[in-house]
């Protein structure tokens, strides 16, 4: 793997891994915070005497700000330099994590979580842009993207296990305290080992477009979160979706008229960019919907503890690292299209097998479907990431990363909301669970079809 600024791999392998380790550590910390809090909120509610609304905002507030400001984080990275914005995000995230850990009341914790979400929105777009900058050689970049992608699956699935372990041993405040040494290490490694990023100081930030994106994503995410509790026909949910659509239309109109658009519409017209973003939405919808509904099934129907639930989800986690490394190595020989397509087909087969396993199947029968979903998603993520980033001009690397991660976040929120709604409203719980898995399988199959049409056969075709 090439070191930062080196395409020939002449640097020692150990040294070349440091930029990758720094960037992926920040990304892992952000995604872990999405799921680790879920098993801690009951203890938080008891300790801080939080209301039900307060508990919901502890989890949802972070997600809303994170999803809403991803595009802004990407635009700031392109204008001010991705390393600078990435490091600023790490500082904000780490400091707000400390505030969360020492929160004296529920309102204080909610406010700190909102700031934490802002730090996350600054970290994630810059992470991909920095990897693209640090590993210019296609083979090295593919391996870097593979490890970056595996961080999401590992963090999402390991969150409940780690959260349950911390809450049951040292208390819920350590769910946030563990971010402090990780954040400091990430900041030091990035400043020392990642080269400064070029700045596009002449590019305007286009604040009207940024506000429209924030409104659209935040409204849609809020509506999807509420749909899981209120139902899809609730007036508040329908109003949120409608307002989100209006905000998205306003964004498109503004970008057509802007001299320096935040996200050039030519990027969206690119088959590789739009297709890759859609694939990301679909496989996040399926994977995170599976993790969420499986967690509920293991805890509420099978009586597993939070710690046992994390262990039960481990088969999906174990496959993500192996799949990302394998796909990064194979992409040099096969190109990205066959890897993304086969990964989506395998994951779809896994969830289809779960749906066909019958009512309340024994846990051993679910191990293979979870392994297939984890392997297939991570196997496809490397090529999808390379497709989106390869199609974007270097000047818009942050914006392309933000677009990709925004669509993935929307997919995650949709999958969780729909899965929760199916479990809550379906007359038969097991039938609702199987329906959720069947919809996930369908999303994977649609993603496979899009991949075959939109993912270039060879890496160098994406830019074309």
C-alpha cells in the first residue's frame, strides 16, 4: 500500500498504514456513537431522570445533526482543506463527548449530543477525501477504501456489544469517555502523518443551498424516525416528508442558478456518481434494517441480554473485515462491477434465506444469513466507494464523499424506521420480521441491477 503522496509503494508497509489508521479511527468513532448509545439510554434515563422525549432526543438528536450537516461538512472541506476540517471535527467531537460524559442533566446531554453530531458531520466527508489524497495509486486506494468501509459494519454491529459491556461494568458515562483517548490519538496521527489538503478558497459556500440540504435531510430523517413510532400515515410524518421534498426541490433549483454550486448537477448526472449513491442507500437500508430488527428479535423475543445480543450479531461483524480486505485485493484484477454485483446478490440471498426460514427459527439457522449479509455488504462497499470518489473531480472530493454518506445515512434511517414499523404494526411479530428481511433482500437485488449498469468495469472508467 502506498504511503501518502507515494504511488509506487516504496515506503515501508508499516509507515504507509499510518494515514489509513488515523482516518479510519475517526470514522470508526463516529459510526460507533450511532449504535453504542442504544443499550445505554435506559440507564441514562434512570440516572438523569429523563423523560421519554428526552431519551428519544439523546439518540435522535445526534443522528439528525449528523445527517443534516454532512453536505456542509463536505463543502467546507473542499473550500478550507479536508485535513483542516477533519481535524476540527475531531476536536469538536472529542470535546462534546467529554461534555456528554459529565452531563449533569438530560437537557445538557441532549445539547452536547447535538454538538457531537456536528463534529461527526465534519469528520466523515473529509475521511474519504483524505484517503483519496493519501493513496493515489488505484490498488492502494482500493484497499484503503475497503478498510474504511469495513469500519462502518464493525462499529454498527459492535456498538451494542461494547455498550452493554460498559454499562454493565463501569457505567453509561464510559460510553462517551472512551472517545477521549481515541479522539486525541486520531488528531495527533492525522496532524503528523497526513499531508495538508489543497484549498479552494475562491469557491463560495452557497449558504442557501447548504440550508436547503440541512432542512431536507433533517426533516426526512426526523420523519423516518417518527414513522417507526407513530406509523407512516401520521400527519406529522407525512408533513415532514412533504417539507423534505420541497427543501430538496429548492436545493436543485438553487444549484441550477448558482455560479459556484455546492454540488454540481453534472456530478448527479454522472451514472457512476448517482448510481453509486443509490447503491449506498439501498445496501445501508438493508444492512442496518437487518441489524436493528435482529437486535429487537434477540432481546425482546428470545430474551437475550444486551451483551448476548451483541455477541449474537458477531457473525455479521466478523465477515466485514475479511470481505473488505478481499475485495480491495481483487478489484485490481476484476474491476469493481463484478465485486459490487456479486456482493449484493450474496447479501440478498442471505436475507432471503432468513425470510424463508419460517417463524422463530433457531439461532444457528440465522448465522449463515447474517454472515452473507455482512460479507456481501462490505464486499460491495469498497467498489461502490471507489466508483463514487473516482467519478468526482479532486476539487469536489469532499462534496462527493458527503453525497455518498448522506444517501447512506438516509438508507440507514429508512431501514430502521421501516423495520420498526413492520414489527410494531404487523399482526404477527414473526411475519413482520420476515417481511422486513424480504424487503432488505429486494433492496440488495435492486442494488445488484444498478451496479451492473452504473459501476464501471475498470476503475479508470469512473472518471470518464
